[in-house]
C-alpha cells in the first residue's frame, strides 16, 4: 500500500449513473478521467452486460447523456464541442451525426420511433458589447447566460428536423417522456428572476401543452407513474429552501399533489465528493412502489416507498449516485468513504459488482475509514461527526473541515482531498452541523441564523474531538469551501484557537454577494432574510467582513476568477481587509476556473490547489509543533 498522492484523482475513473436498455440486458454509462499531460478530461460512454467486462461504445472525448431507443438496440447521446454540441445516433456499427447546435444541447431522451426530445439553447451570443435585461446574467460553469433560453424540442433522428414543444420564453429545467412515448411532462420557469417558482406542463409531440398548477412550488424532477399519473419531486416552500423535497403524485390533467413520502428526509443525495462522474436522482415507479435515493445522515441508499411505508432496498453505508430499473433488474452506481464508485446489481438487499474500474486503485493506495462518533450539543441535539486519523499516535494536528451548502453533508462518499491530507499527517474533523442535509427540516433550517447554532455546533464538535484525545489543541487549523468558506471567514473573526485557516470560494459580504452571483438574488433573501435595502444591518452583521477587525489567524484565500456562485470580489474584499489590518494572508487566484475547481477544474490547477493547501498547513501547524 502506498500513500495517497496529490494527483491520485487522475487515477480514479469517474463513473456516472447507469442507464439500462429496455430489456435490462445492457447498461450504458458515462465515464470520465483526468488527463494530466493534456490538462483536460476524457468523457465517453461505455456498455456493460451483467457478468461481462465493460466496453467503450463512443470515442469521446466529451460524450454524455446516453438514452436508449425504446424497444430497440440503438442509443442517442450528446457530444460537446468547441464550436457547439452535436446529437449523435449510435448503432453497433457506426455513429451518425443527427444535429449540430452551436448554442448548446442539454438533456436528451429518445421518445418513440425516430423521435427524440432535447433541450436546445436558443439565442444569439454577443461577443462584444453586452445588453442585459434579465437576471441571472451569468451562471457558474457556463459564463454569460443572459443571451439564451433553454427550450424543449422534438427531433427526428432520421432527418435532423426539429420543432419546439415548449412555449417561447419558458426556461425548461427538466423533462420526462411518458411510458407510451406520446407525451412529455416538463418543468419550466415562466420568469427566470423567480427561479423557485417552477411550473409543470404536459405536452403532446406537436407542442400542445397544458399547465398544471399555478407555478408557486419549487419543483426539481418529474417522472411518470402511469399514463394518467405523474410524480414530481419538490416542495411548497413552506420553510423556504429548507423544506424537504418529497415526491408528490398528481393526475396528468390537473394539479392535485399528494405527498408519497411520509418521512422527515429529502429525496436526493447531498454527500460531498470530488470524484463524481455525474448523478441521476430521478425516482422511478416499479411494481407498486416508488424508488428513490434518499440521504439519511451520512449515507444515501436506495429506498422504496408507498402509502406511508418506507423500505431500504440497497445496503446501508453507501452513497448511491444514480440507479435504473428495467427488465426486472435494478442497477446502481455507488461509492463509499474509502472506495470510489462502481456499478452494482441489486440482489435482494445486497450488491454484486458489475464493474471493477477502480478496484486496482483502491487495492494499491492506503485508504482509511473514519471514526464516526456523535455528541449532544449544548442545546441537547445530537450531532454526527467523522474523524479521519493519520498514522501515528494521537493527539494529532487536526483540520476542522467545514462543508458547503450549508445543506450538504459529509459521509459515505469518496473525497480524494481528505485522504491526501490524512497521508500528509493531518487528522480531519468532519462535522454535520445544524444546516446540514440528511437530518430533517428542523435540523436543516438555519435561515436567518447563520453564524449562530452552526458555529456553536462546529466549536463544540472540536471540543469533543479534543476531549476524546483525537486532536492536539496547539495544532489546529480550519478550512472550508463555499458556505464552508463563509464559515471559515466567520470562525477566524470569532475565535483565535486556530493556528491557520484556508478559506475557499467563500463569502465575506452578503450585501455585495446579493447582486454579483447567479443565486444571490434569491438564495440570500431566503437564507438571510429580505433584500439588502430592506434588511441592511442584518445582511451586514451576518457578513464576516463586519467582524474582520478581530481576525488574527494566518489565512490562505483560494478563489477562481470565473466563480459566479461566490464571485471573486468576496476574496478580494477579505484579503484587502486582512492586509490593511496587518494579518498574515495570502491570496491565490486560479484563472479560467469556476466554483467547482476542486471537483472539475483543470487537473494541473487541482494539483496546484492541493499543494498550496498542504504547504500552508505545514508552515503553520508543523512550525507550531517545533515551537
């Protein structure tokens, strides 16, 4: 067994969710791999028959979105290109280009016969002077997006002819074809400035659509139970974005939603990983049950439910990344804390591996499971934690790593970064504090209370790790990204117990964040409360910048210059304040990267990011040990 290296993420195959052919005899799935020399990624589609070795179906390097022909043996997929995207028809003998679309092609599904549906971007890009009349004007990972809308089209795969199914001006978010292939249900925004108010439509293949409901719910996924009933995943916003996302059934001809999941959990998987190959969280109806991935604490197994009953149908202790059910088979992609993803066949409540693409890596590299423990916070609520210990005897130099979201969590999902830092000699304390996903609505709902109970949970978890003898109180660091970056900034403004801090893609000023990012104009009013001009002092007091005069902790700030989720100005403001105050600080900016640098950034930048983090921790924690 060898230690985990800086570049080991490039040795892991990123395995996406499975898509079964109608007869259940062949699985299509997308893989990705970081290419260090080319400083890029290779994505292609593979095929797998249960019991046989997988084989590549497409040549790459940017292939995805496979969809099987209903009742047939062909599939359609999207190939991304520098000059636009192409819709490709795959057969066992050849690939046939169907449609090239310069503005971009998103999701695709083969409906029936020769007809497929796809979301096409419509609009004209402005390369010079930009005239903007709507928000959001940019999106993380996409750049400027004000110039196009996402419109659902039907496409004849034999001729390339296509026609719109959704009304002009609607922004299509999700769609699913009916079991008979004659209709489509889709979710769309009538107003992009109100992204939490999503409308549900049902259309025939000529574009005659009916809207169900009044568009007041936050809907995320649509699926079919039968020709007469739909399922939608979402909620009524009764607790804002902290509301559980459940599956609601409604007749296909009117909006009459009935909750099918009587459990204080959300459908989906928000466990953190930096080696994902994609996810598919769409529920499926099968033999009288709804099947869905549901995160429960530190795990996200596959469950089935109906009329108040909930049953787990996969083993516990895994993170399911996607699943499919056809031909009597259930297949899923899953990972664990100490194992990257593979594709599995569900047999009973056990898993049989269908791929072993990451088995070699896992057998060669020293990967350790964390110690999982819980404690009761000062207000009596139980908090789950994970401690990943390095080699050697405790107490260890320890990094308190704060996850993003805040509605995500740490658990049974593989993170190369954590294993690398452990091999570097650091214990890693992971805390699912108040605000985290997987513990119910009350636990998740910290709206209007950022920096209060979440901060206390983290500090009390660290106290517990010290009490257990895991961590050395003289060699502590704190780090985090996104919301975790916000909290790192908040922590160093409220305590001096850490020898070093690393804040990444974070927020220091909720006021400026409101108007400069792709989600600030709706996320901040939900989480902080109101708009800045209505609630200015609350926005300011919840901002780490308001407390920066208290900071003494040496702080490394890492940001990307195309991060439109938490814009670069946040890093610039915090760094400027620290330097004016004489605090040791370093600002590292990665060019042409976005909010997802640590997960999908250029491989060389990902390596450099980890190197900078390790060097900062070494400088401040190892010097503390010598002193």
